[in-house]
C-alpha cells in the first residue's frame, strides 16, 4: 500500500519588473521581550530617490480605525477661513507607524523636544476634524518614512515597500522601494502629529511581522 505525502503550500518569491528602486538591505534576527524571534530588515534610505510629488501641509490630523492609521495633511483656502483647498491622506499600518515613532524617538542631540525648547517653537495641537473633504483629495499607502528637521521646518519623505517586495526580500540583498510623496510642514505641526500618534499607539494590535529599520 503506497503512502501519500502531504506537501505544504508552495511559496514563490521573485522581483517583479517595475516594482520600485532597489536599495541595499541587511537582515538580522531580533528576540522580542516575549522570547519570540522576528526578522529585522535594515534599509539605507540614503539610496532611495526623493519623491517627485511635493506637498506643503498647513494643518494636520490623525485618524485610526481597523488597524489603518491615516495621516491627514491639508491646505486651507486663503479666502475661506477654515475651508480646505486640498487634502493628502497617507494610509499606514500600525507596524509601520510603530517603526516611524521608534525612529523619531531615536533622534538625539538634539531630540525633537530639545529642538522645540531651544527655538521656542509653539506647541501645536492636531485638528480634531478637518471639516468637509475637499474635491482635491488624494490618498497614498506608505510604510517607510524618512524625517528631516531644520529649525522650524520639517520634511517627511514617504515610501512604500509592497508585499511582493517584502516576500522576496528574504532571498535577496536588495529590496525595491517606491517613493510616494514629500510633505513639508512646520516643526510644531510635526511634533503635534507625533504626539497624536503616541496617544493611540497603546491601542495598536500586537504585531509579530517582519520589522523594518532605517
């Protein structure tokens, strides 16, 4: 009587043409506090191209539901008070936002708080509601953020690494990354957005997926 062998699902990973710009990665294994091991992918964003899309944010807000964090960046109409002229919505997962917050916490000498205090930058608050959604609204997905602060000005470069690219990264020395959009904003507004993300971080689900370090 012959024995039947059971085979698990076959997973094939490959780099797809047009997936993004390849940059170097370094893979490491990290042990969590609960004893589980997670794969950590280190990437060098200095090799990533600057996003072609540019946006200047005057106001901002944060929305969280169903493990989807939305970073909202808006511009006000000059002659209509609080009415929005345009809106950019960045969708990020809780894992990506956690990594973003970790990178901001890593800012040292000076830290974000020290920059605020040294320059006497007024601490702002994010908008609870940005009002009615304007006709000029665009949405993007991002899971990697590069941050730069120069005095009272801050800059966020958003990037996206697809699930296809993440799956193939385990067998490659490079990972393709897509530049999404650059958002310029006040340092005070950036600090307010970070504060809003810290407040909701405790509600994020436990995440045991691969992590990305930059």
